[in-house]
C-alpha cells in the first residue's frame, strides 16, 4: 500500500480519540474503490503488433533421437554425446556446471 509522506500525521491523542466504528468505515471506504477487472476480457481485446497469423499453421518435423545423442537426466534435453559430463549419471555439461 502506498504511503503519502506529505500528508499531515495524527498525534497519539488523535489516534486514541478515534472510535472503532470510524476506523472500520474508513477502511471499508478505501476498499470499495477497487474495480474488478476480468482479465480474460482484457486479453481478448488485446491486439499484438505484426501480421495476422490466425490462418497459419505451424508445421515442425520431429527427428527421433540419434545414436550419437543422449537425454540429460537433469534438464531432459537431447544433447550430442560430446556434451555428456558423466556417463554414470547421464548429466550434460551445462547441468554439471550449475
């Protein structure tokens, strides 16, 4: 919550004089100014810059893992065998460094 440091501060006597009802009404008035925003509705109206790609489809050729590749047991990415840091654990050099 933001604090206005320029606003006049209340003394301890003023705070003691406030009733519980005044504090409750003040806190409920602050909370009522919040506006509920539907994030889904905002996202539907959002238009990103660039070309309209709605009629395009993405085609990717998937190549199976080759004999000179391995899957790292830490990051689960397929790497060339030259990036194998430890044969027993099957960890790549990137994961072994970190």
